[in-house]
């Protein structure tokens, strides 16, 4: 097999020197129909049969800006701001906002805040180009309000987007809207009513996408991209390109009339974490097939490890998977609400309530005993906190993650989402050229474990599977270099490496060159041809 096509001459990546050719169907008739019902609101349905990998739509952002609270970036290109002795060198001469170069002074993206600031007659006076300033949080709002004056058509599109008006916003949101109205009117001459500002904040909250950039993330709003309904096992995936355009492709075949779905959360999180994130960020609770299934399609990403001892009073624990009986039940907020959330072991049937009382804490390990009187699901939250603490440490390496993994697996199932997260981190930390033979074997084992889990969860194209197959291929290649086994065994291992890189490219073939996984796709493509050439020469 050459690349991902039947023969090498048909491989678009080969013909274009590694670049992916745009889908020729883009620009033709839409492949979707916008529908609406009471339950889902507006959603997209396939207007024709859509093949795996085919572009469903591509869209440019209506408006974009920095994430709230993030470190400053150039407001023209979203690139990093260079280190300079005199910060004034980076200031736009018209408005005072920081830019990375003179080229960005005339960037169309920068014009709204530049014009609004210039009209106010008072340039922005931020002294440190690399420290966050609350004025940066206003940039996307300035750009939105400037649409009302400069581009009424785009402003109308922005106003037509979903805001979940029935959702009650906290008082803090109303106070924030009032303060922003005062600031934008007084500082930038952009009058807006409190009601208008509340709606604008709601549009951004519900519809804005986080766009991954090389040094920091930004947020952007795409009218069409906000219409697909959420599903924790979506049939499309999205990629962001250099100009911030979003490209949505099918992960699998979508039949005509089928709903087009995306995910608005992290697919590797467990059900309680996904549903909580969706509730607080998008104001709805997911009830998809995966969320309804206690085993999460056989992955056990939510499962705890049973701590009940055997019936004969021995020292061994059951070690079965403890899962929520009803994953859609509301979490117990106190001991009085125990009956609302019950977790049960799939092996011994032992039941544990959503709220762990002091009396039952002796059944769990020392790691969890520190969480006196918290919910059963807080076992996971403590584990997540431990992972985040290690992630933030400057001295965290493979050994520290292996120690944490060992500790976590005393209380969490071997495929619990937090355990999977640590294993995935270890895969990338084990750099093949610096690994011992034992660690290379360990890396391969971890890769196979994650792939088995991902195959159950992600049908068709998956960036996760692509990156893990790439890491598997690099590990096998390094093992071959050091291996002194027979010629037959080496040829077998070469075929395994070729298979891993072929699958990696299959899953990563559409990644744009502005994303970090693009390098993996390029390397997979290169390694495949090397292995194919080597195999043909031997034949």
C-alpha cells in the first residue's frame, strides 16, 4: 500500500510535496440543510451522502479576538510579540495597541480597535507588551460593536445567533455587562445598552470557538459552525487554518438526511466531566448514547476500582469496575440526596452512593481518604487535580508520571479518563532515541492500550489515533535499529512500523500545516516511503 491511496501516483500529498489538495467540491451546492425543531433549535442535516474525509463546510470567522485573561498576542496576526528593549517600538502609531511588526499596522483584523481608539483621541497606554491587561478582553467586543457601524450585514448575522435566552444569567454577568457598557462608551465612544451587551456576551459564550494557535489560543465566531448539534461521538471533526478559517470534515460516512454533529467538549473526559463542562459553558446537559451508557461504549472512562474485600475477609480487593447506575442522574450534593446517584460494582454488586459518608471512607485508599465527606465522583476530581499539579511542575518527567499512574490505578479503573490522560502524556514523554529497550517496550504497550480504547470511541478518522499510531511507529523503528534478532523477525517488525505510519497518515492526512500534528503527518508520509522502498529493494 502506498500512502493512503491505491498507488503512489494518486497520492495527493506525494504530488504536492506533502501539501493536502483542497476539496474540489467546496464552493458548489451546500452539503447540508439547516433544520429547526423545539428540542434542538437549529441544526444541520446532510443534503446528500457525505463520504468519510469529505469537507462538509469551510467558513471564515465573523469576528475573532483574544481569549479572556490570556497573555497578549499581536492584534494583527495573533503571533507572539517579540522581546524588545523599548516597548514603544511595538505600538501602533495610530492607536497604541501592541503589534509584532509594521506589516500588522495595516492588518484588516486590527482596524476596528485601531479606528475606535483613534476616534477617542486617547491612545492605549499599556506599558508591558507581555503582561495581561484587562483592555485586551475588550478587543473582541470592540470588533463586534464596530460591525454595527461598518458592516450591518455581519452585525445582523451576529445578532441572529443562538443565545439561549431562556437561560438565567447570574447577577455577576449583568454587572459585568453594565460595567463594559460604561467602559466602551467612555473610553472608545462605542455606545451599547446593557441589554445589547448582555446579548453580545451570550453570543460569545454560546457560540465562540477556542482556536489553537502556536503560542496561545484565541476565540472566534462562525455562524454556520455553531449550528451542528453536539454529540460526544461526533461524525465530523474541525480544523482551524492559518487565516482562522474553520474546515469541518466527516469522520465517517454520513448518509443523506443524517444529522451533522460536532463535539463542544473534550472527548477523552469522562461523562460527569463532559456533562458538567457542557452545562456550565453551553447551558445544556448532553443525553447522547455515550452519556446514557454507564460503560461509555465499553471504554470504562468513568469507572472507579472497587475497594470491597473478598467475602471470606481476605486481604484482596474485588478490583471490579464501579460505575454510575444511571449516568444521567443529577449528582448528589449532600448526604441527604444519596438516593439520587448510585454507583455499583459490575463484579460484586457493591453499591456506593454519590456522596461518600465518613463511615464508608475506610473502604477507599489513602489517596482518597484525604477527601473526607465528598462525592464519589470527587475521587476523579482529586485525581485530575493531581495530574494538573504534575503538569504544572517544572520537574515532571516520565518517572514522576509513572509514579502518579501507579497511585491513580489504586482507585481508578485502568482505562479511566484520568489514567488514559496520564498514559497519553507518557507516550509523548518517552522519546524513542533516549529510551532504553524496556522503556521502548513500555511505550508500545501504552500506545496499544490507548488505540484499543480509541477504536471503541472514535469511528473513522481521529486525530488522537493518528498521533498515537505515529508514536507507535517511531518506537518500533527505534527498536528495529537496536534489535539483534533474525532477519525474519526484523522484516515482521518493519511491516508493523509501516502499518503504524500508514494508519497515522490516514488519520492525520487532512491536518493543515499551521497545526502541530502536521509535522507528524509529514514524518509519517516520509517514513512510509522509506519503509516501502526498503521492502521493495529486498524483494
